[in-house]
C-alpha cells in the first residue's frame, strides 16, 4: 500500500542531501552555509515547527502564499471535500463546476468592470496572459514596465522584470519592452506618447524593497493609460488577498485597472492557482471567434482542487476578517518597529502597508560602526541583512528574507493571522539582533565576515546572488 508517512520517515535524514543532489544543489549549499538547513516537520497558522520541537514565526509566508495561515483546516477540508466528491475534474470539453463560482466571487471582490476571469497555475503565467491580452486588445506590441519590478521568471514575465540579476544569461528576451523608473509619471508619459505601447504593467507596491508609490502615481498611471489607449495591468500577485490591509492594494489609491493579475494567496498555500481578471472587451479581443475559444488556455487551468482552495480561501479571509487584521497588526508592527528606528542608527526606515513591511538599513554616523558597515559592504553588497537574518532565525526563531539584490532591506510578509503576541515576539527578536549589530566588533559583524569567507572558499554562486555571495535575496 502506498504510505506517504512511511516515505517521509524513511527519507527524513536525507532530506537536504536529496534536495541538494537532485533538485537545487546551489540552494542546498547556501542553506547549509547560512544555517537555514533546518528540518521543518510541520506548519500551522503563522508558525513552522522543526524536528527539535522548536517553533518559528514565519515572516516569509512561503513568498506570501500563506495569507490565511499554514494548513488552515477550512481550506484543507475544502480540498478533501472536493476529492471525496469524485468530481469530474479536468474534462476540458465541458464546463467545470467550480470555476464559474470562483470567477463570480473573485469578480465581486475586485474593482468594477473586471468581469472575466482566466485561471492560471502561477503568477508568472498570469503575467504572460496579461501581456498577450494587451497585445491582442491594442494591436500594438510594446510593453512598458518599471525598474526593480518583479513579475515572475518565465520568458515573457522575465522580459518585464526590472532586476538585471534575474535577466542575466537568458537573453534575448521578448521585445519590444521598455523600462521606466517606478513612481515617475513623466518618464511613463514619454513612452506612452509614442503611440506604440500595448500595456503598462506595475505592482501597486513593489515587492523588491517594498517600494510604495506617491499617492498621485497610480491614479496618474490610470489617466495616462486611458489617454493613450494603453492597457493598464496591475500585478497584485503578491499584494493581493489582504496582504496590504485592503483586499487588493490598488484599493488604497482607488484605481481601476484594465487587467489584474492575482495568484499566490488564492491557493491557500496548498494548490497552485492564479487568475487574470480583465474587462470584457479585452477578453473578447483575445477569444475573438468560435474557432479561437481556447486560443489561450492551459491544461491544468480551472482544476477542481485549485478552485476549491480558492473558494475556501475567500471564505476564510472574510469569516476571520483577515484583511482588517492585516491592517491592524501591520500598523502595530510598524509602530513598534518605528520605535527601534529612534534607538538604532543603522535602522533608517520602517515602511509598508498592512503586513507587507520593510526595514531599511543604512550607513551609520558613528566611526566604529561605519568601519564595520563599509567593510561588510566592500566584501559584499548583500551581506549585511543576511548577517542579521541568520541570528534572527537560529537564535530567535523568526524566519524572514532580504528584500532584493544589493539593497539593505529586510522584508516581513507573515501570514495575516498574526496576533499581538506574534508582533511582540517579532519586534523583540529584531530588537535583540539589531541591538547586537550596534556593537562593533560584535557577533553580527563576525557572522558577516564568516559568510563572505566561506563563500569565497566554496566559490558559491547561488542564483540571484552576486558571484561568491551567500546572501539569498528574495526571489519574489
Ligand atoms: C508581483 C509578482 N508577480 C508575479 C510573480 C510570479 O509568481 P509565480 O512565482 O507564482 O510565478 C511574483 C512572485 O513572487 C510576484 O511577486
């Protein structure tokens, strides 16, 4: 008989070795070097647990998929129910029972006029879809995107990715695509005015670094797109489903995109799923004839388990008022972390919305610390935050990640079920670690030095990191 538990038990001691041998050798090495090679055994809500009985507060949230908390019983039960019903899954030449229901509920939760839904299996696939939609709707080809944008790593999505570190080595990419600075309406107008732009894609809050636009930016983008007949694509893959204290981040600025891409948290952390919501006229331009009714499609789209997970996720978000909790806990977290800014000269800014929070570090004033800061940055631009994150995880059991390449920013994106006690735990942990890095020489600086020496020795070059670094910057 097939026995999953027995398989897990048999292979428990080899987890990292198997992953390192057959899945991602570079990542396995990095995890070992930085002490992240913890054997997690289970997860529940905002916590992860390891085989030593330790509990960790998860401020990474599986790259923001676990908005409802890990292994939520309602979502798990919905998937189990879907399986027990022996549904006629993936008929393809038939109408799936749950896709229409989820589509209707999604449409009810987004800005007006978005009333058609295309289901995908990931965020990047949603971005690919949006790019095709923009081209089909306008008959133009150029896509404009922002510097530091992250929209996924498939070929089309990579072409509108504003981080050169991810693009390097994979060209030539999709053309024509043009990059403009985020938060710069003049630069955007300069491109749109040329009349050849199909779509402009933007994250309402950039995941890389948690960059928040000025209040007039997104309304200005919407107006410019309307004026120049450009499809306004909002990528809510990371910011959606309550992450920023609103159901979708574009609500903060009251904008109404033509196309919205969502994914991540819609899965409840269980089943890959995403969706592209669009205005009907755009949809009709893509599927513009009976012979083209599946001109854009994907085999696993609309599958019952994903639809069930999505429906249960919407239910849980509402029942447990998680969007409001994200706003409240986010405010509390940022207020408390803001107080650390006053005490620690290395911590320059705390910013964010809801539970998408960034801590930005910067050069200190005092001479001694300045020495440590320059030394570490000379060794590697990305090491400082990693040196903070290691003791944060190994000593204080809080999991988080660096928010981008070559920036001194840590990002916190915990599940939205966070409690006041969790907030206190996170703040106390950061207080202790940031406090320690204000002693030079001191343990945090030693960690940084050790990391860079090990990296040089092993010549590790993990994906997404500078040559020789062990600072695994956030991928999403
Ligand atoms: C804003 C944004 N768009 C798109 C993607 C790509 O999503 P996926 O990893 O599911 O392909 C991500 C992933 O992190 C993201 O943060």
